[in-house]
């Protein structure tokens, strides 16, 4: 049973991501910051009024070549979607600055398969963040960083079978701006 998000909760959630990551300060004179943070929210189908359709917002964003990019995903999804078959290696964090991600501030290199709700995977950048299950009625914050070394448009996918259909790969999983989107590096 999901509780509605109160204004107070929303305010706390807005503040939480800032506390969870330390920013590299950039000179006011610099035209392009050396470090950017992309904030994403992962909401359940119930929350977006489309049951069975979990969604990540903002699903697509743009960074500059050479920037260190911190991806921070606040997930409210308390449902598991264990990885299957060839996707099982996506339980391992890959392509981050130190080979790890932070889950509520704690560094981890992998998430046990039974605890996976989603993944944020950018194959073209070799970047993978497994997203663990959030506590019911709560949320988790998952953070990882990479350096944008090459320009291009890189599609990301979730590889956990969190969608509809017999294999969980239809519906949200195959729809742009739900469980897939684009990372643009200019
Ligand atoms: Cu997913």
C-alpha cells in the first residue's frame, strides 16, 4: 500500500539528494562545469497512475564531453524484478569512477539478484547501476559517477524484467521515457 507523497515528504526528498553527494566546486569563471549531477526519480506505476509502468524521470539528458557526471537516482519502487539469463551480469556495478555505486551513501560493487528492482544501464558507455528495491513507503538513493569521454547519443535501458508481457520486457521496458532514454554527450 503506497502512501501519498505529502508536501513535507516532497521537500525532504528534494533536499536528500544534495546531502548524499559532495560536489566538486567549479570556478564561477569557468564556462563549463567540470562536474555535473543528473537527478533522476524512479516512480512506480501506481505513482504515475499507469499500473505496471514504472518510470524514470528525467529519462533523457545532455552533458558535455570531458565532464564528470554523477547520476543520482531516487527510487520509490519496492517491487523486485530479479535479472534473468544473459542480463544477470547487470547485478554488478560497471563503468563507474571507483567500480562502485553508493546505495544510501554506502559503497557497493553489486546487488544481490533477489534485491534488484531495476538497472540503469548505458551499454555504449559501459556504465551500469543496479537499483535495489526501496523500502515499502520509502525510497533509496543510488549514486554513481563516470567521465563522459566520447560524444554521441547513448541509449540507456533497464535490464530488470520490470515491465509487462510474459518475460517482463514489454510495456514500460520497451517505451522511451519509461525504462529507456537517451544520454547525449556533446
Ligand atoms: Cu526497470
